[in-house]
C-alpha cells in the first residue's frame, strides 16, 4: 500500500492460514503469552487485535485519501454513542468471520464463548445515542469523510438489576478489562479551561481560566460496509494535570487531600448522566458538555489547519452537527476562538459559525429542553456568557425589527429566560447559531415548527428541515438476524440490499410463494427458540425502549392484566402470547420505576399461575442494551409503539422491528406514521387518539375516572392493582392513572385493547400473518440510516464522498 509519503505498507492476508499466523504473533508479542497458557480473555483480546489490524490498514488508506482530497468534513458532536458490541461487526465488515472461527477452533477455543467476552460500550441512554452510532455506520458506508466526537465515560449507562422486582442500578465499568478496540492518542491531548475571569488586553478579551483539565483522546474505528473507508469516532477522557497532584500533602500523609484536585478533574468523564425525570442543573454535567465541545473544536481546528490557511474557507470545509443541545456550547466557543484568539471581527466570525453548525432536535417534551442557570454558566464559563449575551442582542434586534412592538415574542425568543432564577435556553441558542435545524420525523418537524420552535420558524422558516431517522441494516438486520438475512438474500438472489435497502421491495413478489412464506415463518420461529423466553409457537409481543410515562408501558401492562383476567374468568379466546418488556428507567424517575416494579409483580403472578400456562407469559429480562436488543428484535412478531400521540419524536426501535418482520401496533406518533404510510394501513394495527385529538383532550378538563367508570374491563384491571392482587405492588401507578393520567392512558385503553383483538384475529391466519410480515420488511427500506445520511447530505451537510482505493 502506497501512503501519502510514498512509504509502502505490507497488506495483511485474510486466508485462514494468514489470519491464524497473525493471531499467534499477536498472542505472543502483544499479549505476551502462549497458546498453552492462553485464557479465554487472552484469546478474545488477541482476536480483537487481529481483526482491528485489518481495519487499521484500511484506516490508513482512508486517512491518506481524505487528506489528499481536502474535502468538506462532517463532524458529529454527540454526548452519547451506543455503538454496540464491536467484535461481530468488525469481523463482518473486515470479511474475516470465517477465518477467525477457524483460527479460534484451531487453538482450542469455542467462537461463541470468545464472542461472549465482547463488552458493549454503553456510552449512551437510548435512541439518541444509538442514532449517532447508526449515522456513523452509514457515513462510513457512503464514503463520507466524517469524525464522530464524544466522551469516553469510565462508567457507561448503569447496569440494571431487579431486586424483589424493583430496579437497582449498578455501575457499568465497561472497560475494566481494557478495551482492545481503542487507540489512545495521549500526544493529541487538549487543555480545557474552567472558571476564572475575563481580562481585556489591546482591545481584545482574554479569558483567564481558574482551572485547567486535560482532554486525552482515543479513537475507535468505524468501518463502512462493502467499501474500504474506515472513519473514526474520537472520545475524550478527562485527565488531571500533573501539577494537580499535591506531593507535599501526600508526603505528609494527607492522601485524600493530595489527590482531591486530580480526582475532581477526572470526574468530568467519570460517568454518563442518565436522562432524568427533571432537567437537572448539575454543574458537573455542564462541565462535561463544555469539555466535549472545547476538546473537539480544538481538534477540528487543528485538522482544518493541516490543509488550509484561510479562515474564510472554514465554513465551507467544515459541517458540524450538534446532536441535540448537549454540545451547543460549541457555538459561543467557536466565536471565542475566532474573535478572542484569532482576532476576526464579530460579524465575520458569526457568519463562519452559522455556516459551520447545524442542529438536530430530538424531543417535543418541554421539560426535556435544556436550560442552564445564568449564574452557574457565568461562573464556570464567564467569557461564554458574555458571548451569549452578545448573540442575544443581535437576535433580539432582529426580532424587534421584524415584529415591532411584539414584546411578548421578544420575551419568548430571548436566549435568557427571565424567571427568578435566570436561565440560558440552549435550544434557542442552537437555532440562532446554525444554518439548519432539523426534526427527526415528519410529524416531529411539523410539531416543532408549530409549537416549541414556532417563533423561530416565523422568523426564519428556511432554517427548518425534516430528516426522518433511520437504522443500520448491517447491525439490525444482518448481524442481529443472520437467519432472516440469509433468507432475504436467497429470495432476492443477491445481498446488495445491505447497502441499498430499497431493494427489499423485491420481497413483495415472494409473498405469493408458499415455500418462501414457510421459510420466513420458520426463521422467525427459530429466532424465538434461540431467545429462549417462552414458547416459540406463541405470538411474541415486544415492548423494548426506555421507560417513560409518555411511552406508556403502563398501557401495555393494563392490557396484560385484562388478558389475565379474561383467562381467570374462563373461556379465554385470545391466542397464546409471550409479552416481553425491556428497558431502563432513569434512577431518579420514580414514576417509571414504579411501573417496572408493577410489571415484575404482574409477571410473577401470571407466570406462576397454571391457569395462564400456555396462554400468557410475561418476560422482562433485565439490563436491556444493544446486545440484548440484537437477540430480541429478530424474535418479535408484534412491535409495541404506543406512545401518546405528539410525544415520541421519532422512535427507531419501531424501524428495527418492522425491518425484522414484526407488525406494529401503534399510535399516529413519530415515525410510526411514516411506517404505516409505507407498509400500508392493512398491515399495521392502528389505535388511539391522534396528536391533535390528544392535545385537545389534554387542554380541556380531562377526567380519567370517566373512563374507569365507563369500561368494565379497565375498571377490573385497575381495581385488581388497587386491591393488592399483585403482591400489593402498584398503588402509586393506579393512583397516578386515576388522578392525573398525564399521558391519556385511560382514554386510549379501549381502542388499544380492541386493536389487540384484531392482532389475535390476524395471528390465527398464520399464512396471512406471514404475508403481512414479509410486506412489512419489503416496504421498510426507507428506514435505512443510509437514506437518513443521504438526506442530511442533500439538505444540510452538502458534503461529497471520497472513494478510497481497495
Ligand atoms: C430527556 C429528558 C430530560 C428530562 C425530562 C425527561 C426526558 C425525556 C427524554 C429525554 C431525551 C430527549 C432526547 C432523546 O433521546 N430523544 C430521542 O431521540 C431519538 C433519536 O432521534 C428518537 O427516536 C426518540 O423518539 C427521542 O425520544
């Protein structure tokens, strides 16, 4: 391989023999052990290094080609990434699965046992973090020069355990054994300031930080599928300055005091914040956000300077995507770099900043829109607060001149919320400092521009676009469901669908083929058998997502209780079901934790009752994560997407399940609408209030008790909870539904239960169900993250591919 400086690099061979040889040398030279004394962990790490070497070689070619073409770079700034397990993905993408299996077996190891040692880096909460990972996968697959920036948390999303049915959180020390996929780059360390004050020197503002912390990067390889491109995701870890270790105190025996500054510094990347029930104003989280932003922007500027010398080119060479408001401090930070450090005038800097950044909003919940206390921000980042005030002055001047006399509008749009505790509104700053703001599904974008961000849409309508989310077909079909993937490829006669998911439409023609339908049914059945939760002949009814009241796991649970009560009453006429829940609740979100507790209590009652045997089973495997998702999704027959309409921005689990042939029961919310439009109303179980109806009901005097009194089955289900039928658990859940029912669970109950009867009826005609299942997959090609990235490229990033020679 001929790299940039003309130096040749030997290409690694991929025959089983060459692979085994390289594994052996890694075992000896990098692991420092021998085949005879190698542990399973040695074998795993050696395998990982051997696979990583293959990708590192492609990485070197990629870096050379990208450097050579000096392209417009896409930088994805995200506080969260849920990358999933790396081993199987990297084996697949490097084309070494078979060679690796053979090499392991030759050394006396069982491939499945070695694969089980691969720990997923859980550096995210849910959909937002997994979307970031899917977009990186697609960027690489589409040969777009891109870097993801994030934080290398020591502890990822907590490990969930159940104790007497209650959620307990345990720390997730994911890299305890070391992470073989990472390349640390301590030489690229950045210095980040906090606190201090602002001086003025020769007419220029100079921020004098009161504390500095080092940001040490490491990167993971992000290979594209079916291409040579290997991009990277660069993760920052906080390190204390040498000077923060107090040797004098240590020598005097004051051990805790000696390290306190160092500990404080390194705490910045210690733990991922779980999204919380209340927007928490914790200073450490604000520090994390600025830490990510400061390190990443310095790195982006360093990379820009490798090939460019003129700041004027910065905006055309750099597209930075802000994943929600978490990295929005990048806007004042880049202003500070350009104005204070580089000496550009304000207007010039502002036009470059706006050209560089774009913002994705991922929510509609007002309580999820981030704000930071002005006092806290001003103490931690005094110069940034000044810059935010200056940006605000420009914004408000524009608002006043467009809408003279509309003081209310000025107050609503201001970057500063004038409550007793004054707050900086991060979403307002994001829209103001970017070229484009996008929502993540059609309905979401519509609601954003008509409600939460309406004033901004009035002022700048052309700044808004929709980009509907998507998911990686490689991870969520090919890796998660090897069985269905093989069947799709044999049915279509190719595997090009993996990089052009619209080709799944070719499956439609196969719905008329009885033998194909039979194979499809068999593949779904064996995925259920492999999952091992319940009878593979039963309908697998799946609700997997974070726990939040707006997502309405409690509605699914009321349905389960109703089915159970029908069974107890005798003459149950429903089909056998396994109802599977998976998901975590934020540790401080008590209402969500109460729902988890109640689900486990109902599961215990149902699963222990012989009357329910063979008819109804409730499974709730703990610690739902990407690894578990990849086992559950292929086994699902029914996908529960039952949020209160107008609350779920998009959903992405809905797409993964549809692509795997699950039928959806859902409301007209988020991307469900687009799924239904594509798979067809006949192949989707719709129920419930739509967004306008839900909004109207919410804004009137809604009385949940009216539904309780009017519906016998609903009343029986709630009464059972209240009478202590499930071990006395769930009083709080029942009370909250009867007293407030913020998310209209009771209003949608009857419509939901009736739609579930429609599911039973459809399931009884297995052949027809299978046809609907195939049609769901065939018509869901739109939901590939490759399409999502293509939309971002056309509407927002305007970047072009750089092909890397293979
Ligand atoms: C944050 C908070 C903060 C406190 C109040 C409760 C709450 C609830 C949710 C969140 C997370 C908001 C950001 C987020 O994760 N959004 C998810 O993004 C996915 C990818 O676009 C999308 O599919 C999900 O619908 C959306 O919830």
